[in-house]
């Protein structure tokens, strides 16, 4: 039976797969950062939604990656969780 890490290594040899994997990995990193900020602030989605003036379902969509947030939304989310939003552009590996 093929192990997951072996399968991933084989797929990563394909440049198109690597590019898509990197794109998705960055999206998941943002989602993880949002959830981490909310939980560090000890807020439920409903409590955060009240601070943002929105609904719990809107926060769930944001944290679930089903919407692409604007910079303004990310800034408000950061402020509501007692966090500071930073943006960093780094040279690509290619």
C-alpha cells in the first residue's frame, strides 16, 4: 500500500501540481491564522460576529475559506480579536 507522504512526493514532481498545492497552502495558512486569532482572544464565532457587526454564519464562511476577504475585512477581524494585521510579500521560490 502506498503511503500518503510517498504519494504526495510523487505528485510534487509535477510543476502544475506544485503550483496549485502552494496556492491552496497559502489560503489554508490564512484560514488557520484567522481561527488562531479568534481562539486566542477566547471568542466564539457568534461573539466575534457581534464585534464585527455581522452574523455568525458570515464568520463561519470566512473561516471556512468560502469567501475571499477584503483587506478592510481582515483589518477589522484583526482589531476585533486584539490582533495586528501584517502583510508580507516574499520572493517566489521559482
